[in-house]
C-alpha cells in the first residue's frame, strides 16, 4: 500500500511546488523507491503467498511430518511437525535444497532422498530410539516432485514392546 502511495505523494509535492529540490522531478525516483518497497513486501513478508486457510490449517494439524520436494530435491512445502523432526525453521527451509538445509538426522535425510517409496528409519539418540516410517508419493501434476510423509512410530514401538513384555510376564505366571 505504501509503495503505491510513493509516486502519488511525489506528484503532489511536484505539482504544489513543495518539491524538496526545486526544478527536479522526484516522481521517477519515487517509482524506484516504491518498487523497492513492493519487492520487500513480496519477498520478506510473503505478500503473494496465497495459501487457503483451510489447507494451511489441515497441513499444520496433521501429526505426521509433511514435506514436498521438487525434482531437484528443494523443499517446496513443509509443515511444523516435519520441521520439528528435521530440526528446521519453516521460513528458512522453503526453496532450499534438503541436503544443504541443515536438516538432521542424516540417516533420515538419506531415506527421504533415496530409499524405497515406503521405508522405516530408526535413529538412536542419547535419550533413546526413534522410529520413523517414510512414505513417498509422486505428484502427477508436477513431474519429478514428490510428497513425503514422515510418521513417527516411536510410541507405537514402545507400546508393542510393553505388550510383548506383559504377555511374557503373563505366560511366565501361568507356567508357575
């Protein structure tokens, strides 16, 4: 809005004789300044980012990590859960190659870039073991692009192991 007012204000100053530099037309410079303000709004404030509210809300409320990569492995879209899993900041991740984005852990990145369409990745950390299922789907509207779903299976694996332990405990008690 301010960028469109710059040429108007300069024209009014020139016509009314209030021009700070008498005899010099400042309208062309105001067009350049207004263009710079518009470019700032477009690139920094994402002026043209017209994502529908419902789609954005859906993408952010899904508990799985959602990631869209183009044919060059650049991040086109990423939700907050994928950012948490990969250790990325969404605003800085969009448009960046996933290999150079600073995403971790590297085992998970390798499975995302290569690997099968449906693979399991287990990451061992100091605080335990995390298990992820990585599903890849091609996007036919955008050749070479793919949708990647990162599902955290850690809680499911813990429940399975607890179930096995309780079953073993039950069988041991039955045999006594």
